[in-house]
DNA sequence: GTCTATATCATGATAGAC
DNA sequence: GTCTATCATGATATAGAC
């Protein structure tokens, strides 16, 4: 063992950073806070990760590499079982969003805290981290997009992409705002304990997402009505 | 006129702050950036608003007071017209989310930039601003909640609150991530120009939201299955 | 590998002249 | 109302001893 304490230090920094980035945002968290709460020296972050940005990237990489593999594995399995038949949309949605939410139950994989951080980061203005995520996991998104295209051959592809986007939003927000729920309601959500609330979030969210994914298509302007409008303008 | 320039200064600070808070987040934007881009003196922010936090609150108040009135006005009108009959869910959703998205077309009311800032802030970790919003506009949320309860008497209230929450998420994300769309897709969304994309966002989003709102209810554990589980555990 | 000490700079806020 | 000058603090990052 070449100083096993360094591994502890590294992990302790990552754990603390994950928690603090979640609580105060990336810009709102200082390296002093991180190193002091992790009980390591201020210089340790730069030694182990090089910079604050690289630390943030590593916080995500540690969790998302695993999640991405799980998602793809779930999809592969289902497709292998289905053979030639197309998958049901509910299967695809579960492979993507169900796998994500079940991650919240595993404290060793970051639990709810990481999920909330992820949800937040999707709308946060730190360009560098969104660019990092977009690059690193684009292949996962593409696989799921293609699966949805096959499962819903009658829905225009552009529409599916938009709805995928809406599903991401509903999920990110639902996760990120576990305490924001006060904004919508003042009365306590009926669930007594946290466990129960998490158990029920998945079926609730799945119903909503599938309802949205399979909703009747919106009616846009037809080419005729566009011509009408153009005629009026002229 | 007692120095009309001060009004300009105030508004210019608000406009600039709105844009920069959107681009870099609250913590990521310094007062020096704001005052320098607004071409006002550094001390002007503290003179006019007292602090950076109060400035942020005013950025939101300026837009949301108007939006809240519009939302309530739309709801009042519909209820007056409907008389005794309950409103259709689509009407309520349009009064809330449609009014919001139509705001994006009005540059004098902040346009798309403010909407994206709002979407971001919903998941952002600045506690003070979320607390401010929750306090100041709770009456609007309550009115819409009650309207949905009446429109959907067969759906449990808790379920409606959750789905309201999911709808907020899908919308915030859709708005906040106008450029994040790259994360889901690499190919350009078919819309040629921004105008068109915005025109089509509303019907697309409305279809999705209504599909989710009216989706079949999720199946939870019945008391029986809970007893089963308890028996197993014992 | 880990620490102390420090360099260098940016931050929010204010005091006081005009 | 607006300015300059400045304070006190906290930021990221690094040099160099151990």
C-alpha cells in the first residue's frame, strides 16, 4: 500500500464536494468550505484534481459512468428479449428514468443528494459542466432516442425529441425540488417518511411521463393556414 | 422632474442584471460586471437597491407581479364565463403556462431571457430567492391548485399537486434549456428561426402537459400488499 | 503525499467629497 | 444622485518545507 490515506482523502473530497455543490451550487461553494468540511488541507483539491472545475467534472463522472452503463444494459436486455418486436414506450422510459430514480435508493452511489445535484445542473448556468456532460454521454442519449423512434413509428421524430426533453425536465425538477414542493403547496404531502415518498415518486412520475409521451399530437399551422397568414401580411 | 436620469439608471441596472443573472447565475455574476455593462457607477446598485440580494428580488418582482395578475385575470375570466360548470383542465393549464409562455413574445416584459432566468431559478440553490418567490406568489399557486381540484374531482388532491409540480418542471426546463437541447439531440431541431420555434413550443408543451395531467393514475401498494411485505420481512 | 504559508486578485459594501 | 477611494474579506492557486 503506497499511502492508503490518499484514497480516503480523494473520496472524502468528492463526497463533500457533491454535498456542498448540491446545497450551494458550484459558484456558491468555495474550495475552503470543501476542504474544511472534508477535513483535508486546502491544497489537496488542486493536488488530486488540478482545479475546481476538474473536481466538479469528477464528481459527475464518478456517478454517471455507472448510471450510463446501467441504462444501456437495461435497454440491451429488453431489446434482446423482445427479439424483432418493438419495445413498449414504458419499457424505454423505465430503462432511462427508472434506472435513474432507483439510483436514489443506493447511498453508495450518491443517493438522493447526487440526483438532486444532477437535476439542478441541467438548468444551471455553468457552461463547462453542461458541455462536459453533453460530450461524454451523447451516445447514451442517442441510443434512447433511437429506441423511442422505433417504439413510436407514427410520431414525428422531432416531436419525440421534444417530449424526451420535457420528460427530462419534469424528472430533473421533481428530483431537484424535493424541498421546493412548498412552492406549489403549503400542506404537507401526505407521505409520512422520506422512504415512502421516494417509493411513490417513481410510479407517479412514470404515469405522468408516459401520459405526456403518448399524448395526442399538437395541431400546428398547416401549409394552407401559413399561406393564409402570408396572404394577409402582404 | 427631479433628475430623470436616476430612473434610467435603475432600469438599466435591472435590465443588465436580468441578462447577466441568466447568463452566469446569481453567484456567478458580480456587481462589478453589472455596473460596468450597465455603464453606471459601482455604488449605484447599493444606492438604488441596498444590496445584491435585493437587486435580485427586484429583478423578479418587476416581471412576476405583472405575470401573476395576468394569470389570475385569465382564470377569473374563464370562471366567470363558465358559471357553475367546472373549467376544463386545458383552460387552467393555458391560463397558467400559456400566459407564461406568451410573455416570452413581449420583449418589454423580459422576453425569453427572463423566462429562462425564471426556469433556472426554480432549481437553483439560492435559498433566499426561492423563499422570496414562495412567499410572494403563494396565493397564485393556491388559486390554481384549487381550480385544478375542482376541474378534476376524481383525481386525488395529492396526485394533482404532484402533477402540477411535474408540469412546472417540464416547463421550466423547456424554457431554461433553449440551448441545452443539444444535450438530447445533435441534429438541429427542424424549426428554421427562433420565432417559429417559440410559436410551436406552446402547443407542443400543452399537449405534453395535458397528457401527463390526465394520465391514468399510478398503482401503489394496497394495504394488503403492504401487509404481505411486512409478513415476508418478519 | 501532505502540509504551511502566501501570492494575487476579485468580491460586496461603504464613507465622504461633490 | 453620483462619484472616487478604500475596507475587509474571501476567492483560486501555487511554492516549497517536510
